[in-house]
C-alpha cells in the first residue's frame, strides 16, 4: 500500500510550511518515526517524522522540492513497497493549492481594487509573491509591504534575512 505523506497541522493557526531540507532521499528505507524532512513554520522549525506506514517501507517519491511553501494537507512524498505503482497525486495537490489561494484571495482582496497608475507593473512580473512565513511575520512587525521587499529581491523566495536586509538603514 502506498502511503501519502502530508503536511500536518502541527498547531492551531498553522496554514502552511516551508520544506527546509529533505533528510531522506528517494529509495531510502524508512519506518514510522524516522525524520523525513525539516519543516519551517511561522512559529517553529522541526523535523517531520514519518507516520502512517503499515510497516517498514521505501521512500518512493519526493513531490515537494526543498524551499517549497506548501499548505497543510499537501502531499509532499509517497512511501511504500517497491513493487506498487505510484498514484498520480498532482490533481489532489492542485485542489489543495487552489483552495488555499482562494482562501488567501478572499482574505486579502479589497472590495474594489484601486486603479493602477500609468506605467506601473505588478510585483515580480505578475507572478505570485513567495515568502517564508517568518519573512511575512518580520515584514508585518516592521510595517513593511511584502511587495516592496519583493521588488528589491526579484524572482526570489523571500526569507526573514531578506526582510531584515531590506529594512536595515
């Protein structure tokens, strides 16, 4: 049986996590309790243990890359017996991402968007602004707009250090 390893909701307000680094590689033997990857949240960093395997297994597929910011419930890896066919989890993950983005849009979108000034361009070339939860927290604490910080670091997943550099005198 293939086990879907998902981002757990480690605490009440947790909505997303960043994959810090993988501690296991595809093809490694794993069992329940093994540290699979490092998760970075707004509140803490911890090693995610493998859970839900019926027995010892093999880490078959890493779905989320290091430094990926993924919502709670996102399938980050597949584990199980070498002989079993891997399921396609792209549709499940896409649905989770769409739900998360819709929730963010509903919370962030103003009732009527202010008109854009002539010649202005959306931040990061119109792509979604990407930042770690810690970076968002520090920006909020310092009263900074994430769009301004993103403009200083184009195309980058913003980290807490980037926000601190941006706000330094």
